[in-house]
C-alpha cells in the first residue's frame, strides 16, 4: 500500500458514476422475480457479460446464447436491443465529485469493464464519459479488471505513477487489483464515503 497521499483520481464507471444493473431492464420483462434471477444466473450471466466487456461482439454473442437457450430468445435479444435500459441514471453525488475535481484541475482518469460497442452508445447518454483526461475501456483493449495489465496500461499510456493514483471501484476485487500494482484503492459504497476518502488525501470535495 503506498504511503504517500494520492494526487490523481481514477474512477470506475458502472455503479460508481452510473447506476448499472441488468435488473433495471429485466424487471420490465419478467413478471416472476425468481425466474428473472435464474435467467441472470444461467443465461445472461455475469461470466457471459464479462466476455462482452472483454470485447466479444454482440453480433456473435447473442446468436450463440440463443442457440443454447432458444426459449429465451426474446429476453436475450433485449440485452442488446434494449441495453440502454440497464442504465438507470447517473449517480449524481459521484458525478458531482468528479466535476468538482475537474474544476479544481485534479488529473482524473477512468478504467472500466465495458463493451466497446455499448460504451459508444452510452457516450451519447452520459456526456461526462468524454470529460476524463484519459480512459481505458476493457472492450477496446481486450483486458478486464482485475488483471494487472489493464491498470498498468493506464499508467504507461498516460505516464502516471501508481502511488500517485487512487482507484475507485464498487468491486472489492477490482480495488484489490489496483492496490496490487501500487495504487491507493477505495471500495465505493456511496458518494459520501468517497468524499471522505478523497478529503483524507487532501482533495477538496
């Protein structure tokens, strides 16, 4: 764990800056909550979504999944065709912190596990995606957090020192991955806790 305080802030996006959850979409499709949970555990499951975040094209992934689960064709297609509904809204408190840091001239970056295709779609919904000093999108790079390579890519690409950075993520595994390469890490629960953590590093938020 680095001893010095951080001077650079690195954000995750999903569930730090944007309220993302497939349930936002699938609650409108499934009348039965138990069936929805089975679907998300077995069909549009976390490991399958991570492969999309790793860069697998939806044009390949969707037909492959339908072939395995043909009785769920409509629901599987919705993950592509209605993907924007998995994003409820920006997390206002976190976005406000991002904007305060940017207004103060604090260097700010992002590392996100995100489909390259859907990242482009989301940029039109959430304009702050284009406001970072730099961003690493897993689907573009074919790397996923918490692989050390994705954190090191950000550091090398932008000439940053790990010990100068604090990485913020809602996944503890991803935070631990950042710490393993020498970054400070904050496990995000809510904007209030993030503000306290940043103040402990001397940021004015």
